[in-house]
C-alpha cells in the first residue's frame, strides 16, 4: 500500500519539480541537487502537529504526513521552499515572502499535477456547488488551484473569515480579528492573500523586480515598489476582484 502510493505520484512529482525550477530560472542554479524527502504518516514529528508537511532548513529535507493524498497537496509547495531558501544564492527571507513565493509558484506559476490529481485535498461534497462549478477545470476535470485561490482570497477580503481560526503565513494558528481584517500585517495573512499579492506584484512589476527582492523586509516595500505594504495590499485586493470577474468567479 505504501509503495503503491509512492509509485503513483513519482511521475507527477518529477514534472511538477521541473516546472518549479523552470519558473525560477535565472534566480536559482541551473543544476539542482535532489532533496531528501521523508514520510511521517504516524505524525511523530512535533512540527507535523500544526502542518501537513514542512521543509526543514536545518538539515535540508522535506517531511510529509497524513498519507499520500495530503502529500500531493503539500509537496510542490515544500519543494519551492527548498529552491528559494537553500538553492538560491540570496535566500528568500521573512514569512510573507517565503510562504507567498512557495504558494505563488505552486498555485499560480505551475500546473501542479499532484494537487490537481486529488482536487487539492478537498472533499468536493462539502464545497459550495456554485463555487465548485466556477473553479472547475473542465478540460482536466478537476479543481483549478488558481481559481480556488482567487475565490477564497475574495471571501477573505470580504471578511468571511473574521472571527475564525486560520493558519497564517507565520506558521501559527491565529484568530482573524477585526483589527487584522482592517489592517493586516504581512505575517498575519492567509496563504491565499500572500500568494495573490506575489502574483499581483509579478504581473505589475515583473519577475526581475519581485524575484530579485525576495529578501526585502515587507515593512520596507516602498523602497522597491514605491508603496507601503498596506497600500500594496489594497491594490492587490482590487486586482483580485478583477481577476475573479475575468475568470467568471462570482462572490456574493
């Protein structure tokens, strides 16, 4: 059973990893060494009590938990951490950038065959039927990760998450307070928000600027982008709204 699950994902994993390396070309070495990947499906690792997978910078390895379905959702994200933290000459710094880049590459820049193969780990029967239809890729017959992120980000922007617990990019479970909703700090964002902001910056400022400054303190965004983090957040929110309209996503 274990090896059957492993062999089933190997081809997609290799293709996804190649896509990620191509997306980061010019900002990581041409030759990338394979990384050790371990499974802990018994969840013995302390870090796996709050996350389904992690990249361990100290030791340079990836660890996966909770079975192959969850591994499919998390693996490309963790591999991007390896590329942008360990392989890059100037590593990505700060939670906002590290998680934003990992999700931007795996959700927006790459097809992510692994995650598509398990519909991002969702139980489709629990999703709103209208949103499920709007985020469905009819050609591949699966959820489109990019459309899912646009839709969930729109819900967050509208305040649907206020008062609820969520896993923030600082890798902690916190409550989405009214204060966070009105004036979010970089470390307090949902992964949907951070990935979307990177996607917005990529579209408006270009990869050389964005990838070339992934060690920038988010509190000093104006030094590169000419606007503060709160201003860029509001610009991204408007951009996300427009992307939803263009993609046929209707949020009540």
